């Protein structure tokens, strides 16, 4: 599943369930835009589940090393990841497995405010 789609689903679910993650994404995203919010949620995915992407000019998907996925910079609404190394390594066409999306949704659902508010 495209990471952009997964992050949008996760954000929508977080808002519907009034979790901390929706509020955090809106307040803490580097860019206060729809894509910025998805980038923020995409970084959360990168710290918890494997992310796959193609390293241009290749179109071949490969698992992105965990340190790059969790410490890289998401852009394009979680569709591109750049890792600040000597090569400015970049991955595009970011993907996650459906089972991993379910896991992240479960993790995010655990962060609900005590009174149910945001």
C-alpha cells in the first residue's frame, strides 16, 4: 500500500478516535499543511514498521534501512524520503504492508485523551 494512503488512513482514524496523534500531527508537523501532516505521520510509520521504496533511478522497491526510515526527512505527503548522508540518499514510491498499517493504527489508537477530547 502506498505510504501516502496509509498515512492518510492513520490520520483520519486518529481524528475519528480523538487520539493524541491527530492533535500532535497538526501541531508538531514541520509544515502546517495537509502534506506536512502526512509527512509527520509517515515518520511515525518509519519508526515502527518497515517501509519500502525505490532509490532513483531504480524503480525496484527495497526495504529502507530502519535508521534511514526513522531519521530521514519525509516530503510530498509521505511519498518521498531523503536521508541526510554524504549521498543525500533518496527513496520514492514509498510503500508499507497492509498488516503493518493495521499495527500502526492499533498503536495510534492507544493514545486517546482521558476525557475523549483532542
